[in-house]
C-alpha cells in the first residue's frame, strides 16, 4: 500500500468544532537538539496519537489506507516510548500495552495487505520463467480470506474501538516534563541500537521466522528514533535512515512470505483446496533466502559498531549540533 502524504481530513476533539488536520505531519517531524528537545519530543508523540485517532475516526478516507497510516503512527509512538523508558516510569508500561493492543486489533487489515504483497513477490519471481503456475488461484484464495476476516465493516468497527482506546493516552503524554539535556536520550538511543544489533544477529544466524520478526521490530524502533534525531548530522543520518528503511522492508517482505507460506501449508480458509501448491512453496523458499541475503548486506553496513562506539558518536554529534546554535 503506497504512502499518502499530507492527507487532509476533519476530526473532532470532544464536543468542539471540527478541526482540519494535516495527517501524516507527525511522522515527518524532527527534533532540533539545539532547541527545546523535551517539549518537542512530547509534542511529536502527542501529534502521533492525534493523527492516529483522526485517521481511525474518519469516514472520508479509504479505511484500509487509514488503518495503514494509523499503524505507522503507532509504531513510531512505541519507538519513542522505548527511547523515553527511563524518563517516564510507569507510563511506559501502560502506554506501550495500550499502543500494542491497538495495533493488534488492526492486524487483520494488515494481514490482508501482507498476503497480497507476498503474492506480488511470487508473481515477479515467475514473470520471466517459461513455466508459470496460476497466480490467480493465490489471489482468489487471499481475497476469500480477506472477505471473511478483514471486510470494511469489520475494520471500521475495530478502528472505532482503537480510536476510543487511544484518546485518553494523549492526556498522559501532555503531562510529561521531559529534559533537554543529551544524556537520557543518548542512553535511550544506545539501548535501542544494542537491542536491534543483538536480535538482528540472532535472527540472521538462526533464520527462524520468529527471530527475524523480533529483529524487525527492533530495527523499526531504531529507524524511527534515528529519523527523529537526524538533526545531529543531517546528511549522514538521513542516508542511514534510508538504509534502515530498506532493511526494514527486507525483513517485512520476509515476514509477508512466511505468512503466505503458513496459509498455503495450513490449507485453510480461502487456501483450502489450492491445487499444486509446490511451485509456490518452492518460490517462497528462494525469495526468503534473497531477503535474508540483502538483510545480511545491510546489517554489515548499519550495525558494525559496538554500542559504546555508537554512544560516543551520539554524544559528540549532540555537542557539535548544539555548538551551531552559538556560531557567529
């Protein structure tokens, strides 16, 4: 599903008048470390929740696109929660559980998209081969499952439930008083890098879907956190974020293929009675290996430094970025 930029929809806060919001702005927000870091981070997180509630409450936009964009907001929100874990105490656990449960409630819509994304990969694999299985059979199976588990009515009902769940979270976020000094943020960033590095190594060693899935979640946290602080060294960190996004997509496509493989092997729902599944399963094996190959390449680029080195770099970059503020 393609990303929409700057979509304008109307949302309501309480019983007030309709408020027009440029949804998606929060995902593009960056923190200038030479300014008021604490209030900026808090503002970004509040806006992420506002955007998500507006998307899930709207009846004007495509429900699948709204859920897709809201889920991205929730991923960024949880990434920033992890960054602030040492600063917000018990709020971390409560908000993380609420955001996690909200994302899981919307997962049916994502599974439908993931199946079709995996089928796109399989179709491209067979595009230039002389013998091609009937891809239409796979698409019909995925469509049948989607009609049962992810109809528009089901997704809209889930979206309304999630919107109600998220609204109270904003009051908690708005009450925070976050510091501007570098140390707690550098510590949070370093902890995220360390976790992503360790779990990615584990996943690429074992090649087990569950390990690669956990690695992907940590890579996503690191990608969003780096994006938030690209002002530390814009030219270098913007390139880093692009590579992290590519790594995220490698691992995401691998996850999509695992989902499709599990549906084919289970032969349930729309996939029951699928004839001659072997060519599809063989192609998935090859495609999964390709995604791991590219993940290994990007791992070597992005996670070669020891966490202590990353911590030192972040501290140095932070000081350099703040020195710009006082330049003549």
